[in-house]
């Protein structure tokens, strides 16, 4: 090879590989998986627990890497994702694919060896579900993509629970259901003020496929189903009074925001960045789209608060014992 | 034929190599810890069940 050929060689930085893991999603996965693991209440060695959480986090990161490897061209069309390593051309999609596959194998294997094969099997299912079922099959085919695909993001607390006990009882699936039902109002609220991006990328998100009005109604309906499920752990013994207070008060606010969004005209006009032709921050939106942004932002806070309440109560009970 | 790298390519390759090495070392440590913890819990289980930890050798 001559010096003239040299630019063909990679200048990919380690940070690009790290970005493939979707660190922000990963932090949510760590949090929810850790909650599942702690709330399960099993007597587990802290080091085993830490390695299990690491494996779940790396597995989730691997799924993110596979997603970016398969979606580089689509990501390049959207403001929110155009800076990703594959979309921006800093990393070849093939390299991202190999990276994702290797991390998937290592994380699943290590989780199985470290805890049990039920947890490892669930982690493998999550990765395949997200990378193959959601990314390749659902995302471009149906406006229900995020509803069905949301299950991938809901698995971590179940995996954490299974890692601690070797089992996945109904309480673990209740945590799954909370995240599963939280995903549509959360994602569609964001989609309401990013419609232009999704349309450009050819992704049939609900506001693109069915319009803003129908999306706002569906957000309200999902919120009405989601909030009682979010409160349920407080009534079934999984959570205590703190959880009940947090889920109840937060739930009321969630419903109020969803109701306000339903009454609004969010998503009826093109989003601000498109209208003014510049890069927009995630929270910089048109005045009429603010109800959508408010629900999107609060939904993250609410989910965090729910799981934090479970964790706090469990640690408090450890302290009391 | 020799391969010539630009300074950027060289730096990027060195940094990637360093992180691959660190990743491998981390993985080895994790495998070691997992093996150790597994053996420890298996021994504790046997002890609790009053099963001899090892057969006496003749």
C-alpha cells in the first residue's frame, strides 16, 4: 500500500465505538435492571450482582450497536441521529456489526456463567428482539413499531430479576409491563415534534402514518392504561407507601399532561427546526408543540422516579433488617 | 510493499489497540472472578448440605 492509499485506512476512534453502545439508553437499562435485581430480594453476592448488571448493560449496548450498524443510512436523514458514528461516516457499518455481534456473544455467555441461563436466555432474546425483530422487521412496516418494539426496552428489569433468582415471576413481568406501556406515550410525544424527520426517513411513526390528532388521542388512551399499571406495584406489595405516593401523584400529573396534549394542536404544524431551517435542540420546539415536549420530558422523570422509589424502599428495608 | 499511515491513522490505530487490550484484560478478569465466585458458592452449598468437599485421595 502506498501513502496515496492511506486515507482508506480507518481513523475510527474508540469513542466512536463507545457511542455505538448508546450510553444514555444504557444508563436507563442499568438503572431498571439493577432495580429488578435488587427488588427480587434474593441473597446475591454483590460482585456477582455487579457483573450481572455489567453484562446486561453491555448486551443492551450490543443491541444498540447492531441497530446503528443496520440503520446507518436512515440515521443520516434525521437530525436526532445524524451525528451517530455510522451515520456520520466515522465508522463502517460492517465494523459496527462485528462489534455488536462480538459484544452480544460475550455478554450473554458471561451472564450465563455468572448467574444462570434463564437470565442469559432473556438477554439474548432482548438483543435479537431489538436488532432483528424491531430494527429489521417492524420499524419500517407498521406505525405500531414502537408499541411492539418497546418490549425490548422493557426486558432489563426481568433479566435483573432472573439474574438474582433464576426465575421470572409475575412481579418481574409487572415491571416489564410498566416500561412496555410507558413507551408509546413517551415515544409518540417525541415523534409529534419530530414528524418531519421520520417522514424524511420513511419511518411510519404514528404521527406520520395516522396524523397528529390520532396520535394525541392514542397517547391519552395509552396514558389511561399506563398510569394504573404504574400504581399497581404499590397495591400488590411490590412497592410500599413511598412508591404508592410517587406513582399516584406522578401518575396524576402524567394524565394531566397527556390530557393537555390531547387538547392541544401539537404536531399539526411542521416542527420548529424544519420551519426555521436550523438544527434544533430536543427541547426547543414551537409554542403549540410544548405540551408534547412537556409530556416527553416528564415521562422520563416519572419512569426514573418509579424505579427509584422501588430501590429506595428495598434498601430501606435492608437497613431496617 | 510497506504501509504508510498518516499521523491521524497512526494515532487512531494506537488508541484502538490500547482499548482492545484493556477490553481483553477486563474480560479475562471477569472470567477469573466469575470462576472464583462460582467455585466459592458451590463449596458453600456443599458445606451447607454436609457433602464432603473433596474425596480423600488414597
